[in-house]
C-alpha cells in the first residue's frame, strides 16, 4: 500500500527525514483514485531495473511474487 499517494498515516510510510538517510523506491507513485495496482504491477516494477531489490516488510504475497513467478495471475491460462 505504500505505493499509493496520500496514504502516509494508514500505511506507516517512512518520513521525509528517514528517506533522506538512504534511497527508498516505489513509494508514493500510484494515485489510488486513478488506477489500481496489482501484485503483477509490483513484481514487474521491482524487477525491471535488473537489480536485486531489497524488500523490507510488507505482505508475503508481494514478497513471494518476487521469488516464485508461478504465483502471478497474468490473465493468460496455462491450458490454452
């Protein structure tokens, strides 16, 4: 949920002071009133730079999506 803009308090987002200590990525870039953000979107963005992402906290579903591609629903049936 920390990807969503404006949800700082309910997601316990790091403060500006904490962000100044080291680089933070994938925070505050999705407007929740404009679009949805899925686990597939998360995985694609986290892995699109060909660098090892460091994930701290969060839900297991999103973390597991980085480890096991089989968990992703790409909308394409494997039986087609």
